[in-house]
C-alpha cells in the first residue's frame, strides 16, 4: 500500500518504550487509540511512522459507530501524523453493555451491510485509509452464510478497505477448528487483489481450557513465524509486519531476538539497536 | 436445541450473546456452549488482569487466589470499568475483614484522594479534603 507502514514494527506500549527507542531499524509503531491522548503524544512516538489502532469502535454494531469514538480516532491520527488507522471486524458492545472485548460477527449479508455502513461513516472523518483486521474468536455464530475467506472477500469488495492480516489470529482460529492454517491463508489471499494487505500482525498465544488463545503476552510460536513466511511468499513483496506484545514483557535482549525472528520471516532486515551491532 | 433465529435482527442477537458472555444470560440457541464458556472465562481473565493493574496491592494480597476471588465476585456481572470494580471489591473485602495491610493502604489512599459513591465514576476530592483525610492519625 502506497504511503502505508513499512518494515518491521512493534506495538508501542509504555512498558517497552525505552527498549523500542534504542532500535534504529524499526519501521513503524502502532499505538492503541484508547491509550492515547491526542493532546499529549509521547515524544518517542514521534520518531517513526505511526499506525493508530482502535479497539473499541465496534464497527460491527448495527446501531452505528459512536461519533465521539470516530472523532477520537481522527484526532489521534492527526496528532501522531499517522500513515494509517486500523480497527477490527468485530463488535465490542451490545444491549447497553461494553464488554471490553472484540467479539465475532456472524458471517452474513446483514453483518456485511452493518460493517460497510460503519466503515463508510468512520472513513468520512479520517484523512488516511482505514485498515480492517479479522479477529481471533473461540466460537462462531450458528448461521454463517459464508466461510471466513468468502466473508472477507465480500467485505473488501464492498469497502475497498485494506486488510490488517493478523497471522497469529489465523493460526489460532484454524487450530481451534481443526483446520490447516496455511490453507486458510491461501483461500483468503486467493480472492484478494495484490496490495490488499496493508500490514501483518504476529503475536504469542497460550493454551487455556484445551483451546489456543491469542494472548499478546507470550512468545510468538515458531508455527506463527512459519505461517508468516508462508503468507509473505504469496504477496507481491515483503509486507510491513508488526509484533503485538501487551504485557509480561521479556528482557530487552529476548524482545530484540524475537523481533529479529519476525523480521527474518517477513523478509526484512533485522531492526538493529542504535550504535551498531550488538 | 431450537433452530437458530433467522437474520434481520443482529442487534437483539448480539445483546443476547453479550448477556450470555458477561451478564449471566442463557446461552443463545445454536451456539456451542463449551466454546462460549471458554470465552466467558477468557473475558474474566482479561478483566481480572485489568483490575489487578489498576489495584496492584489488592491483587497481590490475594496472590494465586486472585482469579478465583475475582470470578466469585464478577462472573455474571456486566463489566463497569476496572477502577470501580476493584474499588467495590476492596471495600467489600475490607468490610468483611479479609483485606491485608497493603490492600488496606491502597484502598485508604484511593478513598482519601477521590469520592466514590459506589455507582458513578470516582471524583477527585478538593485538595483540603484530601489533606484532612490523608493526615497521620
């Protein structure tokens, strides 16, 4: 995507900001809109291109996106000079309850209508493109009309919105449903135009209740790095790729090693620390 | 199990699903009850983590029993924000004499700094009131 994020990035979090400051070779940061005050953007966020990542817009809500949340995304994008805004193909609230969690939509025409309308409303306020991320979910709705790839192809046809492809989400969704993650990636990419993937996410996972959970607090498993490499091989060029780590931060050396592995799988140079090689 | 309802009613169906996940509602027809139960527990884990971050001494005082303590109080209760959830839990445990010294200090500091009516967002107390409540006794 022209003008979008490039190279290897990391989700900017205050808990690892100092480590990230020391890595000259990082391509970009993603910052969670709900953790950012547009009037007080941290200096270390201004060092690199930024993607503003929303988690509470609820684009899957039939009663529409909240104007104040759209305005906040727009204000964050402007304050950080963001190259892109991203949100999720999900809903977070219903019946007056804010769950604080990304919940899956039924893969139906009705859900496509809701998403298309809310994406259009949101984009009208943004000066940069809005990328959409398919989520990880432990369950599906009983009345899906499409499979995941078919649903996402139709959504892309309807909105033209670039995709934020979270390879770890594809991995956990496939494993929890007894499917082959590579086949899921293949089916998805086969129906999208070249350049539809704005960037990729990778993250760690852990087993609870016999199911694989997308935790963002564990190391990225080798299977996800392999799936990233498999994904990259089918794209026109190495996509921007970003490590999501939301807590239980590893020591700096381990975080750097993990970033090197992510960069290698994506076909990028490793993000070297300031002051030369380690 | 009855047939899943047809489309055209997404808002109502989302509300039923959310109620089942966080507010003690029944599992809507057609959904896998075990997968919803796993999601329910995942949401409680995430929520307990947020409250632990907002109330570190409260969570640390409970140690390995924190998740169990949190679930016993908040399973089936719709989320209303980590600050207030932790505050309610701390007050209830303090009243029951079940709060350790660290968590008691944490609660006292919050009570001194803000006024919380148990229903709406806590509001900072005026500076003088904060000094009066926080003075050594």
